[in-house]
């Protein structure tokens, strides 16, 4: 099986543009209602869903499309929107470069409890009042994007930041207005980066704690308070997500996947995978291919 399709550019028409927004109903019409294959982006995606029916698959987790939802897809996540009828809302995409160019610090994005790279990525379901605010910001961004207003990208950046803050404040974990622990934010950012660099070789919390010059207990407490899960949970979720991607999107055997992810014995990988998914690697591959 071929590797998963990856979209590199935010805007296919203008490669220098690092932000894009489209109406979901226009995308549906343009594709004649056909479903896109599972794919990943090298940029951020936000779906502001006013009205929809169907499913949104994100890294092998399935969420029902409904009314007044907001989905967040991080760079590298594999996702697929499966609509049973025309959806109404906005699909917004932006890159790290757009954030930098519009004075939005990358640490701001990292401190949000919105773009969860691994594990569950359920949609936000705001109250009607809060969704109306989010939709208002989206409307303004859409109008600006299709205008010739001076400094329109800077204005879009300002509305985008307001939209993300509004969404983040709906989350129960780490509301941004009360988060004064910037040290914790820096630690989480370094931890995530270290996991991304080493997860195929290093699986223990103690390794990452040593990398960050702190104790495993300190690391666990900080990760738990910021992400709602332990450091071990985060590391294991990263390994499981990659295992699923490799099993489904490549022709690697179970043994090759095991060695690719740092397991000395294929049996250890199989036991690890089954413990976390309640299904064997072979059964997972068969089930996904037949679904």
C-alpha cells in the first residue's frame, strides 16, 4: 500500500500564501460530493462546522459530524472528512510561517489545548453563544481573505488569534487566561520536541526527564497539569499512532514495524499494541483494509 498522501502547501494556487480559508459547502460542490482519501497536511487545519452529517476520521479515531462543532488537526495528523450530505461551515489552514509573519509566537500555539497531535482529537462543542462568536471571527476572516484591504493578512492574524483564544477558553484544561506558568509551557514544548525526535528509539519517561534535566516525577506532574495525561501516556500514544500509520499506509510487515519503532522483539511490539488498542497488529491491518 502506498504511503499516505501529504499536502505540503497551504495554498495550491499561490505558493507564497501561508493561510487559506474556504467554505465547506464550496469544497463539497467542487468535489461533487466525493470523499477525499485519508491524507495529512504539513500545516494546521481548523474546521468550523455550522451544519454537517457524516464522520471525521483523525488518526484512526472516528468522530460524528454534527452542528456547531470546531475540529483542530495538527500538522502530521492523518484525517479524512466523510460527509453524508453537504456541510456548511469553514475550513481554515495556516502554517507556522503565517504565525511568524503575523507576530503570533509559536509558543502561543503550543500553549493551547487545541492541537493534540496524538491520541484523541475530539471536536469542541461550544454553546450557541460561544459558537456564534467563533463563527463571527470566521466570517470576518473569510471577508478579509477575499478582499484587497491593506494589511489584510495582519488583520486575519489578529482575528485568528482571537478565535483560537475563544476556543481554548472553552477547554477545561489549561485555559489561557489563567495560565501564568510560562516555565511549564516551555517544558511541554521541549518535551514534545524531544519525543518527536526520539520516540522510535526511546520509550521511557526517565530518558526524556534526563534530556530536560528534571526528575521523572517533575516531568509527569507538569505534563499531567498541562495535557491531562502523564508523560508515559503521551509517549505511548505517539508510538501507537505511528504504529497504526505504518501498518495501514505502508507495506511493512509487523516485524519491520516493530523494529522501526524501537522494539527488540516483534512479540513485545504485538503485546504493546494489543494492550493499548485491544486488537493485534495483524487484526488491525485487516480490519482497516476491509472497512
